[in-house]
C-alpha cells in the first residue's frame, strides 16, 4: 500500500480508535450533568494525546525499537517496571469495561443480560487476536467503528447554540449549584478517557509492526493531528447531544441504555441501529488494542518474541499474556461489578497513571543517543512539558477528589 493509503487508513484508525467505552460513558454523563461546562477537557485531552502519541511514534521510528524497550535500557528496569505494571493494571481494567461495553450493546439489541454476553465477547476478542493480522485488527475495527459518527449527525440535527459550544471549549462556566469536587472528578475522568496509556503503547508498537521508517515521519505526524482532531469532533458531539437531551430536561444518563437516547430522539430507530453497530465495533476495537497493549508491554519488558504478525506459535509468551489478561477481565466482569461505575473509576485511574508513562517517554524523546536529530525541539518540549504539568496536577488531585466527591457522586 502506498504512503497516501497508509496515511488515510492511519487517520481513520485514529478517528475510530479514539472512541471507546470511556468516552461513551464519561461524555454522556458530562453533558447530562454539566451541560457544555466540561467541553474544555476535550481540548486538553486531545492536544495532549496528539503531542505524546506523535512523540511515541517518532521514538519508535527513529530507534527502530519499542517504547518500553528503550525506556528499560535508558532508565533501567526499575523505572521501566513501574511503567509496565501501572500500564498493565489500567489495561486489564480497560479490557473489562470494553468487553462489558460490547456485551451491553448486545443486551440492548437482544434484551438478554450483558453478563451472559461477557464470555461471548471475550471469546470473540481472543479469536480475532489469534487469527487476524495487525493491519486487519487496526483498520477493520476502526472502519466499522466509524458508525459512531452518528453522534455528529445527531448534533447537527439538534442544532445547539454553537457559539456557546465554542465559548465553553475555551472559557467554561460551571452551572450553578454544581459541587466543585464532583465537577473536578468528572474532569479528571474525562482526561483519563481521552489519554489512556494503552493508546501510547499500542501506537508505538504498531509503528514497529508496520515497519515504519524515516519516510513515515509525516505519516506519523499527520495521523495524530488529523485523526485525533476528527475524533474530538465525535466526543464533542456526544457531550453536546447529551446536554441538549438530558441536561435541558433535568434528566440523568445513569445507564448504558441511556447513552443512545439523544441519537434516537434526533434520528429515530435507524439512529439506534447505527449507534449499536458503531458502539459494538468501537468498544471491540478498544478491547483488541488494550489486549494487545498488555501483551506488548509485558513481552517487550522481558525481551520475549512479540508481534501480531507472528504465528501464535512463534510468540507463545506474548499470546499467553494477552489471553490471560482477557480471562482475568472476564472474571472481574462476571462478579457483577457495575460497568458504568467501573468505567468512571478506570478512566480516573488512567488519568492518575499517565505521568508514569509520559515522563519516561519525554526523557527518551530528548536523548540524543537514541533520537539524534529527531529528538524533541523547543516547541515539542514546551507543549509536552505543559501537558505534563497538567497531568501531574491531575495525578496528585485524583485520590482526594475521589474521596471528596464520593467516587464522583458529589
């Protein structure tokens, strides 16, 4: 495939891969509870993931090695092990919520409890990983997941006050009577939903899987900028339609079944069908990426053979790792833990964990030995440093906000 084709598919992957169970839940609840007052988190989260995803891709292209491998060599196994363990914990919980999201879609369609569907969705994810190539997983799930663009269509149909939407993206005003601790915890959860660790490990490992070279620096940069920009339009639309449907009528978005209500309100039963198709593909794609990310980070840390392009028998430890992660996720899901509440907690934990991935990445990206002329420049360091300060504040504040807000409940 030519460079243009790779760039196009890369952008589609960034768009489709940006939306998962985290965004579906947190954006719906944010719009329902706070109208447009949390739209600013999209700007912070999307710009942040752009900066660090581009950096991770550049490290992989320049060094020809994976992120965790370079971190282990540059900073030592102790620092690398912290990054790996924290990422693995968040990844496994992410798998739980994503296969639960798939099961909840099937519950909407069939009326059968999602708990019965959990083992089915897990087996589907394991089967796809066993039999499919990296390109098929990456591009197939993302293309199918573009059905989630139905939220953009619904937002246009509702015709909200776009000037107010634009203003709140930059200068938010919190609705009266809002508990500040709950509002702040929701902001933390949203940032965690937009900037999950598995995206970074998956993206950098994907650059190695697809054998990106120095000719792909432009592809890397354009994929992160254009793809995540269009992805942000989807999550903005999710928040806007929830605000127009739930907030204006004093209602809550407390269950997964309530998430497509704005789409149905604007577009009818056809909108629900497109939502179900897109949401199933997006949560499934995120489950695939989180599972692979788990296998990538652990296998790369220990120096095992890895890679989705391998036959499973050629990289048994890598395959065993992601299969165990899926099994553990099913066991957790079958305990009956509320998937919506777990999603909120997981995205908050993801936000808490981000510096453990991004600080080592920033150090490596500035190392001339590994990066040569492609190390971070002044602008890259200013932007990445700015977002790192924000993420450090988020990390420090997450646990106190969790306690003060009663787990986000106010």
